[in-house]
């Protein structure tokens, strides 16, 4: 009866709310009436407290076991461990510095090569632009050559009188072409040059030793270094 009254006076304490979250973990509950360390008789409250203490010790030990691998991995808990990476050796540091120097030198070389290629590209573009401009001007001038031929024939027949309107037009037209570098080639008595002259007639002449222009049939024109039209000429050739 005494034990029953004692149990009624000390009802069991409510369970720990965290027990529901740790249902899968093992629980250590010491329900023995006699304390194995002191030999005293324990009541129900003491037995429940001992069980909770044992469970807490079990949880603590389980947490310590779980954290031990992480601590060992990070280097904590080891004597002299700092948790950082080891410094590079002098040889490794020298190799790293040499690699950085080589990389910088290679990048500078690539940059200089790219600059040189850009300069060459600009030079080619400017040269091609000038050549295209000259070709367009030469094509326009070529379309006006028949008018220049007519003016030359009129001048040869004495139709271009000084001060006459046609003479002024001829002078302005020729001045405009000369402004672009147009010049006339082919002149009587000049040595024959197949690069600028086209021989329409060949006349043997014992007085000449090389091919010489005997007469200019139609003048030729050159724009800069570009031949717009070769001069058509009659040529004296050495007699056999």
C-alpha cells in the first residue's frame, strides 16, 4: 500500500515534446527500482528522470559520433591543424611565376601581331580604294575620248580659233581632264613603245634603225599609271 500511495503522489511527468521527432532514434530508459550506483530504492519520478538522462546522454553521444567525421575531415580536433591549404613550395611557386610570365609575353606577341595585321589591312583597303577610284575616273574619261578626238581634228583643220566659243569649251574640257592626271601619249618622231602605242601601219625606212612613230592617227591617253587608250600610229621600221 505504501508503494501504491507513493506512486499516486508522484504521477509520471509528461513526455518530452522532442521525443516525437526522435522516434527513430534509440531510447535508453532505466526503470530499475534500485539505483545500481547507490543501492537506494528509487520512486517512479526518479526512474523517469534517469531514463531521460540516459536518453540525453545517448543523443549527445550520437551527435558526437556524427560530428566526428566532419571534424576529422576539416582538420579540427587534430593537434597543429589550421584548416587552410598548405603553402606552395619554392619550386612550384617558381613554375607558377614562369607560367604567368610566359602567358603575358604570349598575349603581348598576339597583340602586336594583331596590330600589324590591322595596319596591313588598312593599307590594302586604302590601296584598293584608290585603285577603284582611278578605274571609275578612267572609265568616265574613256567615254569622253570621242569628243576629244573631234576637238583634235577641228584644231588640226584650223576650226579652233582663239576666243571662239568652241575653243573655250575645248580648253575647259582638257583642263578638267588634266586635273585628274590625264596626259596624252603618242607623238611623231617618238620611239615606238608597244606598251602605249598600237602600230596600225608599218613603213620600211632605211633612215631608221629602230621602230619610230611616223604619224599619229589617234592620240593615246594615260591616267596616272593606267593606260586609258593606246595611241594608234604609223611606224617607220628599219629596211632590210
